[in-house]
């Protein structure tokens, strides 16, 4: 296997606080050298002079619809989309058909991901059997098979006692519970954020408190049990404030948000485009600003995509009947650059940490950094590259994004996975 030499890159590695021009030599699938100048006559040279090179991105939260809905996504098509978005590790949620609630399904996901060979695919197993919120799954067997955490994502665990026991069991194994914090009885199948915009549009709203009530409950349970709680896709000012306070009290909590919660506010629903219909909903401008502040001050640990593919026929119906979710693998880096780096002036180190070393530490995987001796999972970004989102260029099997036809700035140029070039942007 030939060596690969990345020349002249701006290397950003939050784990080591490195942000400098460096050459990177990859040998035998691992990072061999990171120095100001490296020469290797036998190496394949990639000119990275105008690129930002970061550890392979890690997505804590995506939906691959496999098993069950190959018309929407598969592990293969999802892996292609993920690597095009710069992700070398992704965590797939268990709201599949059937749910990821047995070691057999976990084994299937690993086997299929290995066959495809584009990125790591880590299953998040269901907390309860069939995700029905009643009986806990076999945590020990699922972890032995390779599950990286537990979630009934798509739904919160409504029963307080079941959630308590889930946290207690997870503490025994020292793994996180990934909670989808929405109280269904308060949300009442709301179509968008409850507020002035929903009133003006005449659309049924889901109030912020539907999220915040579960966040508050789970923080109390996490404090009581001492377990590791991870709150998925938080979207409201109140949720950020609750997590910030809990962290000051040393509650063992982490949380994530998604690009659509810091990039949009609920006024985009004026278009009645069902691709903006997500769960939790896109919130008010006040909430959006609070999410950005939470990212800046470290309250929010991670940025995930919540990549949620749906086939075109399901989204092209009346808004009320359309499913929740938008795809996000291939546009995440652009939205992060455009909003957080360029407009909010967050540092590259802080932003990339939320997509690399922070999720790696949460999952306890050996990834999310670039240092000699580590497996070479590397993402190369062209920060000024402009591009237009087009359905025929999207690698996901589904095309449900409101960004179709939109010009974005910043794009993934190359991805190296386990020392092998797996993706190169075609000019």
C-alpha cells in the first residue's frame, strides 16, 4: 500500500489544540508524521494548500432506515452520503422496522457497514423492546454486540420509572442514554413551533415546554442516578438554560443540537415547505440565538445532523400529513461554516471539536483526533468553495432538504477513512 502525503494544509485538531500549517504523512493506514515539512518520494501527494484538514467528522445522530425502509435509505446509500459530508463515523438511531433491539440487528448493521467500507456505522440500540416504552432491552447483550448507547429516539421514554431504571442500568455499563426530549401529550402532534408564526399561519403548534419538561425531568433523574444522560437535538432557550444550570451542578449530562436549529427560525415555515417539518420543530429567533450562545459557551457539546431521509412521495403531500425530518449529511459542514464560523465568528477549533473529539469522548471510541500512531480518518474541507445543492448530486437515496437550489459556501473536498481515500469531490 502506497503512502499518502497531504502537503501544505491548515491542520485543525481540537484534541491537541493544533491550528497551524502542516504536512501529514499517512503510512500503513495510520498517521505517521505531522510536521511543518515532510518529504516522501514514494508517497502519493495531495495538494492541500487551500484546504482545512480536520479529524474525520463524527455524527452522533442519524437515521439510516435500515432495516425496514430501503426506499428511503440503506446503510450503503447513507454511508455514501455521510462520507460526502465529511463523516467517517456515524451513529444510527433505532427507530427502524424492526427496531434495533436485538444483538442480531446490531450484528447485521456492523456486517453491512463493513461490506460497504466507507465509514464506521455505530448502532444506538433501543432502550425498550420495540421502542414501546415498557420493557427494557437486554443492555448487556446489545453492548456485547457493539451498541454504543441506548435510545428510543423518535419518542421520549414517557414512563418515569422505566427511564429511571434505564439510567440505572446504563450506569452499570457506563454508557449514555440518548433521550429524545419531547412530551407527546404536550406536543400533540404539533406541525411547527407554537408561537406567533404558527398562529399567523394557522398551523398547530408544538410548544417549547414540551421539550423542556422532559429535559428537566431527565436532568433530575440523571442527578438522582448518577448516570450518563445525552440529550438529543435540543432546540429551545429553556433547554439550553436547564442544561447550563445542570452542568454547573455537576450533573453527568451532554447534549447536541443540529444545523437546522442554529441556521433557521420558524419564519421559514411561511413557505409551507414540508422539508422544514422536523421534530422537534424549528423554533423562534430567540431560541435560535440561545442555541448559538449555548454552542459558544460550551453548554452544547456536539453538533449532529439528525439526518432523516424520507421518499419524495411522502413529503409531497399536505403539510399536516408529511412526516417529520430532513436530510443533513451533505450540507452540515456548509451550514456550520456559513453560520457559526463566518457570521458568529466561532473559532474553527471550537466548532470542529463539537463534530470530532467531543462526540468521540462521549462514545469512548479511539477517533476524533489527528496524531502520530492514530488510524488516519481525515476530512479535508474547502472553506470558500461555493456550490449549489442539486437533487441529482445528492448521494442520499432521499432528497428531502429545503436547500435544493440554494448556493452554499464551504464543502468537503476529500475524505480518508482508515488511511484510504474514500471520497474526492469532482470539480
